[in-house]
């Protein structure tokens, strides 16, 4: 098995978006997510000597980020934990219905499932995007995720619209194949 | 009225970003009536778009990335 090597110079370009999405879907706050990604890179740098090269670079960084997310929740919980435990039927006063029966989770609601599913979907999609050739991934994310106009993308990258559509077509075809294997 | 599969798929790609013209979409619809392959492609393509919407992906801005790079270099030095 080939040993992997760390290349911190390329971390931001290669993994920042992936890690950022991973963090955003778990802490639901872009500022906190940004900080967590930054901390992950720092921690990675500090413990680079402990990297054995068994896992791919990205897997290794994700495992650090996982710990950072857990730490984040511990931190905000310890602040909350100091407050007394108050038992009340309803925590927010202007919610309608004071009765306990009205507070139970709606068994027919699929919100929880959806949140979880979307989190995994985001990971799978991001994974597939990172397998694309770099230029295609860039064009696809500018167009689809950032929602930029064709003209702006062309100007920024110095390509013409038919180039752009060819790349979009290839990226979409590759993504469909990749998601077919990993998602459906 | 007749268009090739290549053209049809191109229009389909554009329509995912709402950039296909009205007349193009009519041509595409007509093509999809007769072509199973493109119909499959179009279906998958629409699914991909809705998945992308649902996943709610975001990207870091270039400034943020630059800042991260600078900080990382400082740390590394």
C-alpha cells in the first residue's frame, strides 16, 4: 500500500470547501464552521508528525474536524449546563398549546429524517464533486452552487460559453454516474 | 423542429440553469417524445438539480480562502 504524504500548502485549495460543507451541515453556522475549518488546519499542522500515512490526507483532516465539532458542542453545552434544570411543559411562552400532549413530537413529521438525509446527501455530493477534474469542479460549483451567470463565469475564467457548457455537461454526466453508485 | 441528441442534451443542461430559450425548450420537449435516451438523461439531470438544491452546499469565498492560506503559512513558518 502506498503511503500518503501531507502537503499543507495545498490544503486550503483542495479541502477547504469539503471541510466547510461538512462543518456547516453539522453546526449550522457559517462563521463557526469557518473557525472550525481553520482550527482543523492548525491542528493538522501541529500534529503532522503523528500522521502515519495510512489514511488519505482528506480522511485524516475530516477525522480532526469531527473532534472539533464535538468539542464545539461540548463548549456550548457546558455554558448551558450551569443553568438550573427547570421542568416546564412548554419552554417558549408564546407557543400555542400549554398541554403536554401538544408538545410531543409529531410522529408523522419527517423533518428529522430530512435533516439527516440532507447532511449525508451534502457529503456524498461534495465527495463526487471533488472527484471531478479541477476545472470542471470549479465551473460546476461557480454555476450551480454560487449561482453565477454564464457571462460572469466566462469572464472570470477566460473561456467562451460553448466551452463552459461542454464542461458543465461533462461534470453533470460524471456526477450522475457518481451519485448513481453512491447515493441511489 | 428536429434536433440532434447532442443539441437536446445541451438545451437540457441550459434549462437546469433556466438559460434555455422558450423555443429551445419546445424543441427539446418534441425531441424527448421520440428519444428514450435523452428522456433518461433529462430525468437524471432534473434529479441532479433537485439534489443540489436540497443539499444546500456552500463554498468559502476567495477572501476567506486567502486569509486561511496566509494564516496557515504563518503557522507553518
